[in-house]
């Protein structure tokens, strides 16, 4: 099986977004069309996370909000006042949990940083509404800032990493959510956002609208690219050359808009990586995005 796939040629219908008809747009927001090995990579990630917990230990589980899902996993590095990296997971807004990403902890801990992985509601549990997800991620990040000292972290050195729909949610927090939580503009010193979505207009036009109940307010308020005045965090954006055309365009357009606004941004392009393979490089201190994350945090392997 070719693990880097492209849709088969076919007759094109009426254009819906840019040069795409409905089928092409739907495919461009369906990762498995372009990454048919998703299931294999998920199995690898789960197995690697089990190995990581066996090596570095079980994380401290702490509540940041009132509901059962509003908890986060803290992998402490054992160093007082160490920097913190907070990971926001993806999964098309529908899948995954913090435990699936324990593999990210070991390289950060070895480099002298705490690793925090968030849990939050998914869009199906929220009846198609993205706002509860966003608000929980926002609250969780604010909790880390306000409670960093409770687990030996330095609140003046908090960084964010994220993937896919997690990068969408993190992007909104970085452009407007920090204000809504009453945080200082420099609460987050840097972010490495992998394979995200930063404007929801085309997503709303795609088949994701079958399970996300998009509204005008949701599209507007949860599109990070529309609130660049509020961005005060240096960004590293990353995409793979085997991602869907829309996921590549979303990051390229966001990077260009941030740069045009005169704010620090770097775009990393992973040659030969699809959407899910790119995330594996974050767990590798010598991988494309893992190296960038540690460099941004001014840590060495």
C-alpha cells in the first residue's frame, strides 16, 4: 500500500472553495484520504506512550475545571523552576486523550522541562459545538500559568505545542483567549503548532459541517487568523509535504499573515511527511519539530 496517497482523478464539479469542488474540499479536510496509514501510526503512538510511562513514570493528574474531563497530565522533570511545555492534542475535534501522547514527555524531561498534556471535551460530546472545547483549552492553559509553581514550573517560561485541531484551538488562545482569561500578553513565550487550521471558513464548507454545527459566530471568533493584533507569542508552524492541500495552505497562509503583521513566525516544511507522521517528529529531540521545540525553549538535548 502506498502510505502517501492522493485522491484518484475524476471529473470536477462546480467550484466551492478556491479551485476545489465539493469532493476535493471534503477530501482536503479528511486526513485518511491523504494518509491511509493513520491507523498504523496511531498504534505506534499508543505503544510509544505506554513505553514512555514505563520509563518516566505515571504523570500527576490534576483537575483544572469542574467536569470529569477537565484534567491534565503533568510529567515533572524533577527540576525546580524548570520551563513548561503544554501539549494540545488533535483528532479532528473528535478523538484522542492526554494518555495517548505520553511519548512527548521523555525528550522534554531529559532536556530539563516539565511536560503537561491536556484533556478536554470533544465536539461530539459538546453536541457539535466547538466553543466548549476552546474554553476548556483556554482554562487549562490559564491554570498552568497560575499554578506553575505548584509542580515546580516557571510561569515565565511556558511554551505550547500542538497538532491538527489542537493547533486550531491553541491558535485561538494565543490570539484572543489569553485576554479572555485575564492573562498577560506574554504569558506564553513560544508555540510550535503542527498542521493546524487558522480560518474556519473553508472548514465550514467541507463535510466536517456534518458533525460540527458551525455558526457565523463560531467561524468568526474561532478563526485565529482574524485576530492577529492579539498575537504576542513567537510561532513555529509546521506542515508535511504529504499533508492535504488545505492543511498545507492553512499554515502557509497563517505564516504569511503573521509575518505581514510584523510578528515572529517560522514555517517548517517536513519533506515526505503526512499529517500523522509529522507529529512523530515532535517526540524526537532530533526530529524536525522536536528540535525546533527544544530550540525555542532554549534547551539542548
